[in-house]
C-alpha cells in the first residue's frame, strides 16, 4: 500500500538504484470524476510491490498487472479506464468518469 508522504518518483529512483526492475504509472488525462489528478504516480516493481496512487479500487489493481507486463516486455502502455455511473463504485471511480494512465518501464 502507499504512504502519501512518500514521493513515488524518489521511490522509483531508489528502487532502480537497488537493481529492481521498475515501472512508473502516471495519470495523463481525466474526465468527469477521478480520485487522483493528472500527474499522480504509482511506482511498481517486478515483485508487485507498489507505492503511490493513480486511482483506487480495481483500477489500481489493473494498473499494477499491466505494469508487470510492461516490465517484462520493456514496452510502455497507455491504459484507459472509463465507467458508467451505475458501475462506477465497483471499479473505484465513485461517480463515473474516465482516466488515462501511461505505464512505462524505468531504466
């Protein structure tokens, strides 16, 4: 889980310095309700450890899974999550909305 006092970019740098394989997820666009603003980060290592936040609920779990794939392939990904108001609570976007998250391996 994340600690809001920790900077995910500093953590990414530290984890990379330790020799960990790391991906960085960044919110690049939001529309409607979004729990985290553009520029929010989540750093993920190859073991599935993560710090920071890009959303919450199922969205964050999906971002971690996609980040693990990006670490393995070495290729960045653009993810888009959007939900209708009636299904919003199930995926963690409490009032509907849409977010785009860019996930890239960190070298």
